[in-house]
């Protein structure tokens, strides 16, 4: 192929012949693209961006109108539509209008909330957009990868996701992981001139590359997507869906009974069928998917404000059950701000020389904390001007060192290296002479909490000489100790994971107050082997792990999961990706590589452990909201279905009309959405669905609701002798008021006043109840009741509400007995309190625990102190 030297023509030609560009000689490719190893100008890049478009795959967005219509298709919409048709056939036009309103309202609410949730996720994904290191106008810049154009020169480094199809320029070979694209399990080696594809990951090395295809023109197209949409259903979602299925089965069974009895009695089949359909729709948890998606989106937005970006919404739910958190030491438990101590020198070599040689094996551009610490220790930075770095080999987890080939001002060439002391020692010619003293120095540094960095230098013959050891200190984060204590109180065991020596890990753990039972991961052996029961138990009981390699992390998580733990894992490197995927909730810490962020479910944009604990708290709050919703939904379904079924079977009377049922469902679903924003108290232990408790409490409240409904029915018919039309309105208002008050019962485990409701919940419930009350007073689609009877119904419902609140507390004691009294007793016995006062204090502290909703385990010391003050005053 003849090279095209006309740059203006080259920039107009779109590089769609990808295979040609992949194999074209580099000089011809540069000419064809109108590019050079020096990169493009910013003006030319902007011009090409307009020509080629952004470097991203366009999503096939669904037509909003068609998406809206999809909400009218499915089993639940079909049932509502059938009820609409039956109403029209039977010429019940009020029923027709109201049921049609329910159908449209459900579609509008579902469409709008999903649209809002989609916007929230899109905003979160935008924050995760990968950056690229690009040479523009002769300088390295960091634009978003979507701004890359053909002809750009990019720098590819360890852990980078290749942002576009590119050809490697001059440099050392790199290893590239193409498993996401080709299924190859092992990395492949790519040399200068060869192609690397968008979506692959750099495993070792670094090199410049020339972009030749972007966006939809890349070889593998959509494989470059960083954040994948989560299609998996979590444990939490499965439990909620099981509740939905239970309610549907219950509703269909009871409706079948009603239809059978109606057939036996000879009731009008059209009216009976319409009523049965509407009753089924009212009982089925139509709002459940919407409540779930809204709650998840609210939680994701809340975490985003704290700089924690959720790339898989189900991860928020999984976090609620996490009981073990494996946390990286560096940057998560420590400040990742290394400072250099007094070096250990071999054979009297001056300290300045050891630091200088280490600095020559460092690169400031990489922003590596070790490199910056070494360079910062130089007393005179101008001394580096006398040296020219001819070649630099970056650090990678396999070789565990950096290396540079350096030319002095006098023309002499030598090599320098720095890295793990044991690795540098193994290279050195003088290892036999110095090994004992070096290892002693390393152990002494480790005992003081210092990491050690070996430094060596090689002459022109390549014979390495060990120069000394640089001690590096990374102080613990100021808030880490308190955060770990908080995690422990929340039932989460934090286990330190570090590649540092055992002594360093133990010293750091001691300072953080997290226990010093640290295992040396070097004894684990092959991660694929079947560990002994003794080793598995040791891993479970350990406070942390030292000398950890990436494969060890995967093994640790696997063992903990097999022993029944829900495991969270933090990581930042490319080799952490398998462990992040393996964990129940993978968390990429601040500054993580693109590969780690792609594998993680949550990406932290700020440093430290605090935001992870905040995320766990938020996830537990979400769990509590969904737990409250589940109990509420089951209670209301039982209440309406059992009352309706028994009324029809025993009294042959429809206590409410089909239109009333539809309005009940419409108002209830409108108010319950606000539970996604409600105030809740998180529990001080990992969450798990207790279906025995959920179904037990719901059944008790549902049955009590049926009793109260029949009580009002009896008063209306036998005591006040109201006609059936007025009784129907009376029962409609009672079911509506009692149903909304049930929200305030189920949202707390203690008395209803133990947790203040969120303002939005107050407004939603108050608004729907004003509407329901006005409908009953003035008789919209029903017989008007008047203000006097409305006041009576409200008073009746409130009395039963207070009674139900006490019944609820009793139900929780039966179906979910707690160990809180033992916890309080244990706290009190640990103090110097007179023996005769201990039982009194424990009893009063337990009363405080009950009053606060039985969910403030983290406040146990406050209860005890308040109880002790009250008892001592007596």
C-alpha cells in the first residue's frame, strides 16, 4: 500500500478497514492517520472528534412512548384491563372510569420511577468514566477516554483498560489480558508494532501506543464498556419476590373460593367476575417492583453523596448482610502517605548515595506513593539533572521491583533497582556476605511498623550490588481505630490484608486495636488446593493476613464464603480483580486501577474505611425499609382478602364495592412509595431475611385487622342499624384509614413513636387520607357518609391502632426473641456497680431498649448510663 502523505486527506479518511490498520507497517499507518509519536495538537484532536464522534458505543435507547406502552402488557395489567372491559360490558361506568384510572396511574408511576432510576444510574456511571493519558501539543494530558480520536498517542500502564484499538510504539513488551474479549485465560505478550484492542487490560509493563480506531469502529465494539448493567437477582430481591408470589397465590386461592360460592348461589356471574378481578389486583403487590427500584436508587444517590459510586445496585442489598470485611492496609487502614526513615547502609555507603540510587529508580509521573516518598527524601533535587534515564521498567506485582538504565554525565551507563528487600537480595552478588545483617535490619524496621525497600546498583557488566534498606512508614488513618470499633459493634469483622511482612502487619493491627492474630499467607500454598479444616478455621479466626499475593485474596474469600460468611473485599490493583468479583461485595478503593473498578460493585472516590462503614449502614437501612414494606404489604393483603372472603361466605354481602377496592389500592400504592425515604434505625448485626418473623408478625396484625373490621361491621348493622350502602362507605373509610395507620405500625419494631417518620411519609399518608376522607364524606362513587360518621370511624381506627401497637410488640417477642438483655447485663457487669443494683439497671436499660425500637444496639452504653443514673437517683 502506498503511504498517503497528504495529511489533510488523511484526516478526512475514516479508518474503517480495521484489519488493514492492524497489520499496516507503522510508518504507513502514521502517514495514513496523519499522526506521529509526538501526538496530535488539541485543535486537530477537536476536529477529529467532530468527524469521528466520541469514543464510546452508542446505546440503543428504547423509544419512550413504546416503553410507556410496555407497562400495559403483562399478567397484572391484563387483569386490570380485563376488569375495565367487564365494567364496560356491564355498563358500570363509574367502575370503568376508576379502574381505568388505576391502570393508567400504575403505568405512569412505574414509567416515571424507572426513568428517574435510570437517570440516577447514568449519572453514577458518568462518574466512573475512565481517563486516558494522551499526548496533546507535546504534553501529556488526562482527558476522558470518550474524547480519544484516531491518531492520538496514549500511554498504557499496568492496570489500565485499553481505551481504544491501538498499535504499540517503541518500548518493552507488555502483557495484555484479553480474557474479556477472547476468552483466553492467560495474558498474551504484545511487542512494539502489534495491536491491542479496546477493553483488554495491561497486566505488566507500560508503553506508548497509537490509536487507530475508536468507538463503534473498534475491533471488539461494545467490549470496552466499563460499567455493566447488573442482571443478577440478589438474595434480597429473591426474598421480596417470594413474598409477592405468596400474596398472589393467597389472593388467587381466596378469589377462587368467592367465585365458586357465587356460582353455587346463582349470583350474577359478570358482576362476580369483575369484583374477583379487581380484588385480585388490589391484593397483588403491584407497587413492589417500583418500591424496590425507588429504594435502591435512593440508596445509591445517598452513597454517591458520600463519594461511593454503586455500579451494581444489588450490591447495596448484599452489603446489608456482610459480616466479614477484608480491607487493604495501605490507603484504607493507613494514610498511604509514606515518609522515609533513617536508612540502613551496607559497607559504609553514604545515606545520600542509597537515596539517590533509589530516586533514579523512581518516576514522579507515575504518582506512586513509594516513588514520591523516595524522591521527596532527596536533599537536592538538582542532582538528578546530571543523570539521563535511558530505560525505565515500572513496578509490577510479579517482579516486585522497578529498574532503570541510567547514563551519567561522563557517559558511563549503569542500572539501579528498588523493591521488595528479599527480591533485591536475591539479585545481588554480595548476598552471602550481607544477608544476615540485612534481614536483621528489616526485622527491626518491621517491629517498629516500617516497610522496607531494598536498593541495589549494577555496573556495566550487570553485577548487582546491594546498597541498603530504606524504611518507609505509613501511619494509620486517624479515624481508622474508631471506625474499626464501630464495625465491630455492627457485627462486622474487619480483617487486614497486606503484602507487607508479618511484623509490620502485627504492629499496624496493634495500633488500630484490631487484634494481632495475623496469618502469614505464604503458608497457604497453591490457592487452588483443598485446604485442611484446621487452616480454614485459622483463616476464619484470623485478624488479618500478611505477605498476601493476589491469588491469596481469592483463596481467603473462598474459604470464608464456604464457612457461611458474607464477605466484602477492598482492592485497588489489576490483580485484585478476581477477588473483587469473587466477593459478595467487591469494593474498589480510591485510586484503584481501571481493571479493579470494572470488577467491583462499589467504587470509592475518597480514601479510608469510613465510607465503607457508611455504605453498610445505608444498606441496612434499606433492608429495614424493605422489611417494613413486606410486613405492611402482607398485613394489608390478609386484612382485605380475609375480611372480604368471610363477609361474602358468611353474610353473602359485599362489604365494599369494586370501585372502593380500586381506590384503596390506588391510595395505598401512592403513599407506600414514600417508605423509600423513611427514617429507620439500622441493626447492629448483619441482616438476613427472617421469614418466620415476617410472616408471623404480618399474620398477627392481619388477623387483628379482620377482627376490628368485623367489629365495625357489627356496630354499623346491629347497633346503629345503618343500611348496606352506608355500611359499605363506612367499611371503605375504615379499611383506608386503618391501612395507612398500619404503615406506622410496621415501620418500627418498638412502639410506633420510637422512630420519627420522615416528613415525606407524613405528607404522603396525610395527603391520601384527606382524599379518602373527603371521598367518604361527600360520596364520590359511593353513598355519602357525613362528617359525624367519619369522625367516628377515625376514632375507632385510632383506638385499634394503639391496641395493635401493643399486640405488635408481643408478636415480636414471640417470633423474634432478642439477646439484648444479656448484652446489657454483660455491659453492666463489666463496670464497678454494686451487685444489688445490677438487676435493676439491667431491667431499666432493657426498657430503654424497648422504647427505642429494639434497633439501637450501637447505643447500648447510652442505655446503661441513663439506666444507672435513674436507678442511683432512687
